[in-house]
């Protein structure tokens, strides 16, 4: 089974959503993980919008790359610019994929209502779902 790591800045939102979708949709093809350059904790709004589509990521941990230093990945997906620019060097067999998604917490800061804030999370969640569903072609 191939392994895939979703990488972002803090492993709190986008990489967690991608990890959740990969487990739900591609679990028979990929052993999936997520990590951040740093650990910012799990974002409650990300948990909420994933639950809305039937995926529970509430038990996920906010990991850093250091926790996977002895693990080899077939694919590493940088889901934000910061992670892509600060991504460490992996083995020659690891394929780095850069697919950046907007940052829901950053967008939500300017929202006028909690519902408006969640709309940013939902949009990015749906974009991630569509993109992750296409990853089956990698295997």
C-alpha cells in the first residue's frame, strides 16, 4: 500500500481535512498521514465542517514532521504555500505534490457572522474533497 502525507503550516485545518478525506475515500489505496511544519492544534471549525459531511476528524492529532522522521512516504502533498516553501528534502522515491488551498482561518477573520466564517471552511473543504478524490489515479 502506498503512503501519503498531507503537509501544511500547523496541521490544524487543511492537511487535517485532506487526511480525513483520504482515509474515507482512498483508505484501501493509501495509508495517509498529516503533519505541519509546526503544531497548532486541531481547528474546531475544521472538525465541525468535516462532521457535516460525515467524516469525524475529532480524534486526529496535530503532528509535526519530526514525528515522522523515520517514515518514508510515497507522496507528500504540500497544501499551502508556507509548507511548500519550507518543505524538507525527502527521499528520492518520494514524490512532492504542491496543491495550495486557501487558508480558512485567515479568511474567517474578516467574516461578520459565525455562519459567514464557516462558509470559508466549507468552500475549502469541498475543494479539498474534489481534489483528494482525484488522487486515486496515483495508485
